[in-house]
C-alpha cells in the first residue's frame, strides 16, 4: 500500500479542514477520530451535536478537539440561507427551499466549502451519489479551467497477484454516462492532472476501446480517436495513446506487438474508458476479481474539493478519501478559515 501511504504522508504535511456532513454515522466517527489523532486533517463534523459527542466518546475521541456544526442551530445558518437563495433564485428556488437546503447537512457542508471555512468535503456514506454530486455542483460549482465535472477511481495494485505494483487512475467510472469526444478529451486532461497530483507520476494516458490503433472500425472507436486528437492538440507534451485495448495499454509485451509506435509503451497509469458502462464495470471487475483496492469516486473539475463515498464504505475507505481530499485541497487558494470573503466569486455549474 505504498502509494496510499505516500498520499497520506502528503496530506499530513499540510492538513486541511474537511467537512463531514454525515457526522453521526459510526463509520464517519471512527474515521474522524483516527484522522484527527494522526494529524491527517482537521475534521468538521455535521449533524446532531449530542449524538456526535456521544459517538466520539465511544471511539475514544475528545469532542473538544473537533469542530461540530448542527445546521439547525448554527450561527452560520441564516447567512448561508441568504447566500443559497442568491445562488439559486434564478432557478426558481424559494426562501423555504433555501432554508431546507441549508438544514440538510450535505448542503450546509458544501456551503462551508464555498465560504472557505472548510477546504473540502467528503459525503455519501449515507446519502446517494446523486445527492452528493448535485449538491456539490449547485453550491461549490465548477472550476474555472474545466467545463466538466467528472470522476475517477484511484486503483491500488498491491496484492500478491499483481505483477505490476503501484497506483493507476480509472476514469470516468461514476458520473458522465456517455461522454462526447470533447467531454472524453476533458476527462483525459483532468485525469492526467489528478494523476500528477495524487500519484506523483508523469501521466501516461490510455484512451480505451475494443480496438487498438485501427484494428477495427466503428463510430464508437471514431469518438475515442477524435478525443485523443483533441487532447494532443491541447496538450502536445502529454503522453497519450488511443485508441487502445486494455491489454495493449497495460502489458508492455502486448503493447509492443499491437502498438509498436505507442507513446505509453504499455505502462499507462491513466485509463480513460469510453463510457460509464465500460468504466463502472471495469473498475468493479478489477476490484472484485483482480483484488485492486478502489478509492472513489473522486470528483474532478469542481472549484473546490468534494468527494463521494460508497454507501458500503467502511472507516478505512473514509480515511483514505479524506487523504485524497486533503491533497486536492492543498492545490486550491482559499479565503482565511472562518471568513466568507470571496464566496460570490466561486464559479458554478447550474443543475
């Protein structure tokens, strides 16, 4: 698990404030106590204060070492309602809708991130992916340099059956259902940046298909070829191949046989799937049959970090996702903690 440990060490070097909207969930509490004890991050736990305090004691944590926020009783609530109403009024949101949105710990956590009080958020242990992602898009919004919010899984190859050890990215396995060529190109570019940030390696991108460099002809292959060309035009220094079958992207000997002119040489560390069917199925096969450890879905393209959890996650998964979120947050310029300055300037993508 060396790649994960490197990520954890990087998060510890510059701990960030991470909001946890499902603060009373036992898995979240167990992870938060460990995160605080290890100096990985500074958790902000949202929910019923009495339940959270009791839960912290049960896991050996001291409530005084955590920031606790109950959206229904917080002094920030009224201001957040006003801000949410300003954000969403053009979409027909009423004051009652804004009050309800800021009573929801997920919405309140997202506003903490937008305001700069929190550097990022991690949710989804209880809430659905749709609710977590929709809230992040509505409140935090898109990054100025990306027209698309997408996701990836950080796949850790650490098992005894893995001849190749380390970490790779699989994208998009959780969000964009049927990306166009332009969207596929953006996913590839954002995933390459995420690879550099989280893995610390030069990205080598494989644009996946059921064909390798013209071995078959189909409209779906043409989309991948077009996306690859767009990425090369925008980022000529990026090592990217497409279209490639997975074996040609992952196994050097197969790559030499099928794609002798390949730039990635069968050592790709970013795998971009042509659609969500392929991506979601692919990562779960790698996880359940291949024994890879899957961390995600990690979101990319947001103005500030917000990440989703599987509802089947455990405390270890939450701990790892907080490490990812903390490292992402290190790259974002934030207002001073506790300040709401600059919240109106954050870009957003309407939904």
